[in-house]
């Protein structure tokens, strides 16, 4: 009974925080609500006995990623008026995408394997159970190909973000690797032999 109360509390906080992320107008407040959503998600992971995922979610996303987001949002002068221009023009497309997403999620959640009758009972683990080891075994054996594909997609996204935001100006002094590799020592360093002198 107590676990159900804790679960519904974390779930309500998570749903409320996620809704506030996309509805508030201030980007700083949206980032703070996202931090609250991460904390609520870590609480749900703890209820599932996935302590490693809960700690990783707090340390990586809340402690690093969201701090970076807050730093960027607070340091940049974001003109919200310019960002909202043309919002009504794309509203029908966004509405259609939202309806399709809800239909897809609803069709998955209404399958027989997601009903309470089909859900397996919770297995009690011993005190020396290591969920980090089990997660690593499952990730690098059964799901190794999806993991590698996700890593490649993230790498492509990073490269695309750098390529899209890179601006070449006259003040930019970018190194040229092909010229750096072709440099010889004689072109950069000159050894001068100095005769030693004896003090009389």
C-alpha cells in the first residue's frame, strides 16, 4: 500500500512537471520543471529497484546536462517574440502529430501484455543482488546492436549540430590538419650551436 502511494505521488509530480515544461513561457522555468521531472523519474526508478539508473539520471542529467542548459539559457539573450513568430501557422501540423502520437501510445498500452492480469508478480531479490551487473549484461549481450545504433545516431546528431552552428568568419583561425601533418621540423625549429665560454 505504501509503495502504491509513493508511486502515484511520483507519477503525479512527473506528469505535472512534464506538462509545465511545455506550457510555461519562461525558458528558465521550463528547465527547472524539467529538473523536477528528472527527480520524479529517478524516484520511480528507485521503486523498480534500479538504483544505478536513478543515480545516473540525477548525476548525469540533473547534475551536468540541466546545469549546462540553465547556463546557456540564462547567458543567452533569447528573444521570445521572434521564437513565437509563425506559431499559429504550424499549429495544425503539430496537432496532427500529437493526435498520431496519442493513438500510437494508446494502441501499445491497450495490448494484452500490458494489462494487470498479464503483468508478472514482483520478484524479491536477495540483498547481494547487483542490478548494475544485470543491466550491463543485458545491454552488451541481448541489446548490443540497438545500443551501438543509438550511439552512432547520437554521434551523427553531434556532428550535424556542430556543422549547422559553425560560422566561418574572417576572425576565425581554424587549424588545417593537412598542413599541420606536412610540416617538417626543419621548417619550424632551427638548432643553433653556441660555443661555450670560459670565465677567466
